[in-house]
């Protein structure tokens, strides 16, 4: 079971860009995530093909289960 915290940002050209954080500390503290996203935007160090990050759009935890089968 793999979990990822996905941070979604609005870009200057109206698109959505994402940053994924593997194995987030749980339970996720919404206030801390919001503050971190605001700091990322203020630092202006990340860009995407659709421009600079200008707004927080949301965050979510994605839980992925992978079951492997050995086929002989």
C-alpha cells in the first residue's frame, strides 16, 4: 500500500500543476499543508509548462494498492 500526498496549484496560465509527496505523515494536518503550499507559492521556485504557481487549488492523499501475481 503506497500513499502519496498530491498538492495541486493553479498556474499563471489558468492550468493546474501538481507536486507529489511520497509517504506523507498521517493524519495529514490541513493547516500545515495549506501553510506549506503558501510558502511554495511565495518562494516562486517551481514552474511548470503552464507557468508559475500562483494559487493553492487543493490537496489529496492518494492510496494505491498493488497486488503482484507470479505467473509461471
